[in-house]
């Protein structure tokens, strides 16, 4: 097993069955192969409900995800089970044909049998796919592919609480990652160089004037300060429950959206923003070694979202436990001893 594991995220921009054998399909394949992820979180696999009956949505989505994984040299197979005959690591809100998914390199990481769990309504407007992986540490990591509600800040806040609950242990947090298109600006902070703190992502909306601001700014600030609603990540980052990998490592700020001009895809009134994030739980934060936004001709063609990736060293994943007084203590290194691989 390689010392470092690479985890990445891609919102694939309305990846549909009709995308196969097109230039955009090739661009997505190329971008993923350029990244060479060991674990890849995917969003926006979409089935056209106008041409595909409801009974066939899951089959079509699973087939599309499996085809993409196969052509990238990855796997998305978790085995068929009761309730999940498609055997694919994917999730959707039951009444909307939009999927998230997870893929992985089976030569680098292993899926913990029975750990796949999809979440849909009422927890998430889009589906959230979760799987536990053996990465060579003493305990598996939990990975979630998440797509935030695009229109409702209050829903995003509640989704973050559901995510936080998924990663909780009694008094602590499981080792793992949340990756996805969060559809909002991060609340991560960094040193401002003057003894204080500032947001890693500057306020992007202060000079804007369009109706869609209601989906992104704090209530009561439209037409005044127009401050981004950051409650979603504020919840997940509180007390370093999780860290934003980019801010945690001090990576140069790069936008993940805004590179498509109007007319190439959906109209974009927002400009450059960073809304595709990699969040690592505090037990994994010490293991992070690198982070970047992947920009290439293929990545820029593949989607209106650029992929983001992070590398981590499993031997530096820490462990925490709750003592007899109910306090979360300990941060011993996980190491590779005891790994089944």
C-alpha cells in the first residue's frame, strides 16, 4: 500500500446516460485519470425522468456510475443486498433522480463489508453516499459524498447537523472525510497575520445585485452587507470537529466554480467561488499532507466545478476515546499495525 492515500471530489455536472461517448464524457474520464484518486466522491449523476420511468431510475444510475468507474480503472461495487439490488455505492433523494456516489481504487483501499449506507429524504435534498474504507490505519475511515441543498440555507444547516450525527461517536468523532459540492461558502478561518483571525474565503457577494442572493446570504443582509451564510460548515468545523483541508494546510486559495462563461452551462451570476470542499475529521487532520484544486483543459471542460483533492498519510491518523469522566481524550497515532492489508 502506498504511504499516502489520495482522496478527491468531483461534481460531474449533470452526468447523464446520454453523456456516454461524448467529448464531455472523455473530459471527465481524463480529469479523473489525471487526479489518480484512491477514493473519489462524485455528485450530479442525473437520470432524465422525462424518458426514464421511475422503476428504472436506480438501474440506469447504477449502470452509468459503474461504466464511469470501469473506464477510470476504479470500482463502485459494494455487492447487491436487500433493498440495494444495484450493488453500487450511490444515493439519491427518492423522488429526485440525482445521485451522489463513491468510487475507489481497490488496489489501494478496501471497502468494509456491509458499511455502505445511502441517505436520502428527509435527511438530504440530494442523496449522501457513505462507505467505510480500510486505508491501512488501525481503524477504518468513514467517507461521505455529499451535495448540499442549492436553494435553502436553513436546509443546508440542518443537513450539516445530520452529517455531524453520522460521524459522531459518544463524545467524539469518527475518523473520516466529508467531500462534496456544499453549495455554500466555508466558515474556515486562518491567521490574519496581525494576531487575529479571518475567513479563508473572503466575502464574495458584497457587490452583487441579483435575485439569487437569497439562496446564499445571511437573512437581512441583502442590499446591505450581503454576508455569506456559513452556518453549514460552521457547524461541522466547530471545535475542530472537522477541518477544511485547504485552510488547515494553508493552501493557496483557488475557486472551484466560475470558470464556465454564461452560455456554456447553466447561467452563473456568482463568479469565482470555492464551494467544493474536503472536510476531514479532527482525528484525520494530523494525517493531511497536501491539498489542491485540479485545473487542466480536461477538468475545465468536464464540469462547471473543478475537482479538489487531498493526500493523507494513514499512519498519522490519530485516535480518540471517551474516559470515565465523559471527556474526549487521547490522540495516539493509528499507525499501520493491525491493518488487514
